[in-house]
C-alpha cells in the first residue's frame, strides 16, 4: 500500500513538473506573439554586439520603436 502511495506521489510530482514547463512555454509564446519579448531580445543582442556601451532603458526602447513604427508605416500590398 505504501509503495502504491509513493508511486502516485511520484506521478503527481512529474505531472506538476510537466504542467509548469508547458505553462512556462505558453508564457514565452504569448510574450513573443504580443511583442513583449522584443526588449529582452534587444538587450541580449546589444550585449553581444556592443558590450562596451549600455543598452537603452525599456522606456527609451519602446519610445524609439513606436517612433520608428509611426514613420515607417507599411500598408497596402506594395
């Protein structure tokens, strides 16, 4: 009986571990889909290519991105 209980506990732990991993992955997908991960990608790239200068703050990054999007509107088919 105790052995069966231990097996069940191990199964539940593994199930929770899988669920947490799947939820974390879903969160990453959501951040990528909404564009929320753009700043994180920018910081990673900036550190790789320009390690000697500090990256923009999140506020500066989002402001520059919004300005760029306003000036580079891509509408229509051409």
